[in-house]
């Protein structure tokens, strides 16, 4: 579960900066999508497409991940993020949507292909 350590409003850049820590004992490191969703829950009314997770760090052998989530108020203000950061988040959102919408269909396709070969 994500714990917000520090919440700082930055009106000049039209964003809220959240420093977080995430304890995940006996579980894998949370995905970027999970972190964005958790940050969206902690900031009511936030648009998931305008949340950028940065500086994510998990120390070896520990079940604690820390990082920063930047929650922007508009697309215009989010445009200051470097292009590689926005591309990384777009790819993450696309793959998570594909997995959720096409997951069961892909499994069924694999089953039929396996059955046809044997």
C-alpha cells in the first residue's frame, strides 16, 4: 500500500508533488501503472494521464519502494516533462489497457493453436 511521506503543492508549475513509500512484503515490486493508480486515489480528481512517477527505487533485498509522483493540473502544465518520460508513461498505459481488455482472449487463442498442432 502506498504511503504518502510528503505532499507539496507547486502552483508555479501547476502540480502536486508526492513523495511516497510503498511496502510490499511477499509481493513483487509494484508496476508503474499500480503506482499511478495509487497516486490518483490519493489526489481526488486527478487525471491518470497527467500523473508521472519518477525516481522509483527499490533496494535489493528489501520490500520497500520509494519514489516521486507528479500530479499535473492540465496537459499544458504537464508539457514541461521530457518527451521520454511522457512516452514511457503512454506505453505503460497502453500495455495495461491491452492486458485488461485482451487478456482472456489471448489465452483462448493459444489454447486453440495448441490443440490444432497435436
